[in-house]
C-alpha cells in the first residue's frame, strides 16, 4: 500500500489531478504559492472573471469551500511534490 501512495505523489500533476483542466491546475499551483486572484489572472493572462470561474470550478470539483481546502487537496494529490 505504501508503494501505491508513493506513486501518486511522484506522478505529474495531470495524472495526480485528472479532474482538473490544465488551466485549473495552473491556477491552483499559483494559488498554492499564495498568489492573489488578481495576480493569478495576470500571470495566466486571464480576465479577473475568468480566473474567478477557474477558482469556483476547482472548489466545485474538489467539493471544498475555500482556497485553503483546495490547496490541501491538491498537495495530498501530489501537486508541488
């Protein structure tokens, strides 16, 4: 069982977070680095509204209510390992 979970943490983000689109993973990675929504939008060349949509999509897919919970879920899935 330990081997299974260590494989999850060593997978690329696309495999560890299959429910998210690449842009959602990009936004989540920046979120995990404590960037504001405005900074994330600017970094990804998005409007503030589109960035908010990505954030809300992440919350819905992870069934969480805030950034902290979504970051914890992503880290548990292997993002940033």
